[in-house]
C-alpha cells in the first residue's frame, strides 16, 4: 500500500514539473509557437469566430430593432406635431376669413346709418331645408322682430320669420315659400321694377318676375330692393342679372339673378330695421 502511494506521488510530482516546464516554455519570447500551442490557439480562434458571427448578428438585430422603434416613436411625434400644425393653420385661416367678413359688415354699417343694424351669428341650419331657413343667436331680447330684413356683408339673404327671446328663425330669399316675395328694382339708366319670387335650385339663380316686356334689361345689372313693399328697406343689394327670358304669355319678362350672397355658406349676418315706414307703404304688399 505505501508503494502504491509512492508511485502516485511520483507521477503527480512529474506532472507538476512537466506543467511548470511547459508554462515556462510558452512564456518565453519566441518567433514560432509549438504545435500544441498552435493547435490550441487555432481551435480557440475557430470557436470564437464561429460564435462571434451569430452573436454579432443577434446583437445587430436588436440594435436595428431599437433604432426602428426610436424611428417609429419620432415619426409618431412628428405626425402629431404635423396634425397640430394643420389644425392651427386651419383655425388661423378660419379666423382670417371671419375677420374679413366682420370688417366688411362693420363697413356696411355706414351704408345703413338710417337703419338700426343688429349683428348676429348663425347657430343652426336644417340639412333638409338648407335653402329655406337658418337660426341666429339674437332674438326678442335684442330687439329682433318678425319681417326684419337680414343681410350679410355682400347683400340680402332673407327676413326674420319667427323669434324667441334669445333666437330668431330667418327665411332665406331662396325659400320655396310662394309668399316669399320681394319688391326689387334693376339698377340701370332705364330702371325696371319687378318681384323676386322663386329660386332655380339647379342653377342657383333667383327669379325676378313681372318685368314689363318692353323694358330692355342689360345683363350684369345690379338688382336692389325697391322699398315699395314696406318691409324691406330700399337699396339692399340682392344680386345681378345673368339671363332674361320672355314669359309664355309675352307680356312680362323674367330675369335670372345670381345672388350677391352665398346662401350655402352663411356665418355672420346683420338684422336691419326700417326706421320710418309710411302708412301708405305699410298698406302695400302684405308680404314681400
């Protein structure tokens, strides 16, 4: 038994000596490596190279995904800012248009100095009766009464049909109501009077009827309210003549008018009250 341990001890010491010798040998500065060192280094290098490519690829994939996520986040932020920019631009444009319209209305007050103008804003419109009625945000508490004329900065659009304490319903000139009539005059050297009644939906023209057949009507002439009916003040612009046709009976003419105001886009209006109405005029046309 001691002999067996002696052999093991001798082999262990011999192994240690060889290992120390190899370590010392490998640590010397040499131009060439021994074949065990070459084999070990080549093997280690091959395994390192074999594992490096997949690891690099996976690492690059995660980096690309991270970059893609960052790009996506930045893109989302830019889209949000672009949306805000478009919204702000739209609001600015709307404010500019409203400012221009309000300035035109304020300038119009000088022309209506003999009337009592009340500024109002459209707050309601029925899609089924788009060319018939609108609702404004002023009513009886603001001095609004039925049959008052309603205009925009461009011209006449209708009259007050009904009121509440805080709102009013305006019947547009383009309404199909047969009682919706307006005494009007064509402004030219030889003025011609008639009645505006009816609206051509297809062309968007008002119809001015009962014009004497012997009156020569010039295309492009301005049409204004005549004030003869006792409801609408005089000299409110209605539109201009674009076409004239002789009636079937040949006794009268009908002028087709392009409205001065855009009935499809009404935002701000002005209600005007005629201050002085003569008794004779008041007994004139019951409805214009």
